[in-house]
């Protein structure tokens, strides 16, 4: 991996780790629906110049229904679920649960597409969900101060990412990756618009909340998509998905430094176990490598790596 690739990888992890910080700062002022409308709409505007290049606009029209499905399952629904959950969950805690996306992707692919799950991936699933149990143990109550509903909301968001991963394989295998990314944000914003209009806050949010929302859309969504796809083209999907290991570290760092959030021993232990499971499930511990050329072919066939490391 070249130095520029390492820089991009760290930058992407910092951006996606920062997304949890910005959600945490602004969601209480905006509410989940208005905030995520802003996130998707601003992200779509950042990617608009890419959508207008070449044949992408025509490709977007030809595949509108399928891209809209991905927009709902890969952006609109999980973003709102994260927004709701992070009214109570910390940035670091949410980012660790976010690392369960590859587990759901494997299970959905098995249930929907009949995709074989190797013995190594089964071990990864078991290890990963054991890490989830360590993380949520004693906090999964659904009454009083229990955090059961927010935790289930995050796991619902990661399940939605898993569904989007398989739907992308099935329906958008031949669609240009940037067409799918930008178009899905356009349709996600359209889906969120009526709900956001109904839930728009009566009192105008403060300057910090507005700044956080704008930064979330510009850098953690639109710009992060560009960096992610650039990484896949250069180092392959397996290399790019290693960002999964770095995002929780950055999210916990930002939360501790800027929001005075606590990083507990249980979070570190549960996160470590989940990431070991992730490495097994994604094949990183199997030592598989992908050349840039092979990664490009894989990207255009499946674009599955996007859902294996979602931008939250």
C-alpha cells in the first residue's frame, strides 16, 4: 500500500468516525428526519458534478427504480435509525455496533441469494455476535433507563446496510459506482423530504448544530464517497474495507476529545471481539488480496464493499 493510500485510508476513517460526532452534536436540535434530509441532500449536491459526467445521467434515468431502492435501504432508513439511536447512544458506542455490517451482509446473502458461507465466515459471525453481546450486556433493557430500543435501532440500521449490499449485487451489478452512489443519495433525500417537512423543528437550531449538519453532508457523506471509491480503484475492495477497523477508533477519539464521552473497558473489549469477527467474515485474516484491476472489475460487478463499511 502506497503512502497516498494510507493517507486516504486514515482520512476516510477520520471522516466516517467524525460522522458519529456530527450526528451526536446536531440530532437533538434538528431531529432524525430533518438532519438526515440535510445529510443526503448536501451529499447529493457534492456528487452532482460526477453524476453529470458522460453517460451517468442517462444511466441514472434507466435504473431509477433500482437506485431508489438502494437509496432507501443504504441511506434514508439507516441514517434515520442512527439519528434516533444517537439521541441517547454515544458516538463511540454507536460506531462499534456499526462494525457489525459485514455479519448482516453475509447472512442476508445466504438467505436471499443462497450464497455459501464458508466455515471461516461462520466462525467470524459467531465471534462477531459474541462481541455484540459483550458490548450490550446489561444495557439491553427496554424500560426506564435501558438502552434496548436505541441499540436495536442501530442493529436495524446495520441490517439495512446488509440488505442494501445484497440488493446492489442483484440489481446494480452493471451500473457505474458513482451513478449508484450519487443517485441513491438523490432518491434518499426525496424519500426523506415529506417526513422532514412534518418534523422540522419549530425553534431554529443553533449555529453549532447547523455547522455540524453541513459538515456531515459535505465531508462525511459526499466527499467520503469520492475518497472511498478512489481507494477501491487503487487498492481493491478488501484493502478499502480495512477502514472498518479504524472508524470506531476515530469515533471514540472524537467523542472523548470533543464531547467528553467515556470510553469504557467493555467498549474496548466488545469492539475488539467484533473487529476480529469482522476480519474473519470479510476474509481479511485469510490473507486474500485483490489487485487494483481485479478490484475495479469486482466493484462494477457488485459494489458490495460499500455496504461492508457504511459511512456512519
